[in-house]
C-alpha cells in the first residue's frame, strides 16, 4: 500500500514500548491523526528531531482499514520551534497551542483554515514575547471552531453593545449588557472588543513590533478560554500555567 503524504504539525508524543512513540499529528490533508512511530527513539534517519511538539513536518504514514492507529513511516522537518531559544514562557505558550489543537480538533477532519492559523502563529512565536501570538490564536481558534458569539450585542435582550459596557460569565454564552449581566460576571472592555475587530481584519504579523504586555487583551483571553473550556467541559492545563506566570 502506498504511503500517504501530508504537511503536519506534531501535537503530542508518548513513549510506547522500548523504542516506539505514540504520536498525534495535525495533518493538513486529513486533520488529526494518531499513529505509531516504530523505533522512533533509535532512528535518526527517519525521524531525527522531527517529533518534537509543534514541529512543522512533512509526514509519510499508512492508514489501514479497521486499525485505529496509523503507521508513521518517517517525517521531514520543514520548520522547528527548536530553531529559536526556548524560554520557559515560550515553552508554555507552545504547549498551550498544542493543547488547544489536540482538545478542539476532531480526528480525521481536515481544516485548512486552522492549519494556516497555527502555522502563522508559530512563526510569530519565535521570541520571548508570547502574549500577542497567544491572544491572536485563542481568538481566531474560538471563531473558527464556531464557538465565538457576536461581540456587538447583548445575548439576553439584543441591545447593541457598541459604546456600552459588556460582560461575560463562565457559565453563559455571549456578552451581556449592564442590565442583564449575571452575578460574578467579568467585563470585556471596549478596548479589547476593538482589538478583536482589528485582529479579525489583519494577519498576526501585522501586529509585530507593537509592545504587548500581559495586561493587554487579558480580559479577551479570559473570555475566549472560558468559552473553550465550557465547550470541551474541562480545564486547560496550559491556560492556568500561562496566567499564573509573568513573562
């Protein structure tokens, strides 16, 4: 049987037996694929450093009928996150992107828009400044998976929120006006709503060179992460790690 070939992003690897690895790939052609890389710990020729998380690779694999796991034959590195210095903050941010993709993408369902988003954000995430690419990725991913509500109107009464204060709650969909907000709601500032609009109109590299401290867009990140966690019904480990640290 001929091997399949696709660009892919490595999401996860787990030890399997003495020299094998269980690998999760986000392939451009077929979406998320789980496979076994036989003797991956020994074969530098077939894999080398290609199985590091978030490495952009060209993968060669075999998917057989009635078998849950593909057989990963080899990978060719196209771009590696290891090419730049990996600080603690950057490592957590990279892990965050991998966790989001792994949790939100269904198996064997291609999504070129999300694949291109991931590549563009990974290319922006080459230095110590993580908050711009993380904010951009969370916002766009929430939109592309279909979970992002309308940002300009109250989900309860339909009032236009442009020029008004807007609130969100961990247990509710959408934004609410001041009259309809729930107890213990958080505010999504007008500045962050304007920032979201700017991000939807421009690629991530259009924001490069702009100072981006952790506080910038922090409420927008809380808003998108609460939406995503509500839909996957679990806490994202890396989201907590990001917010607990200042880098």
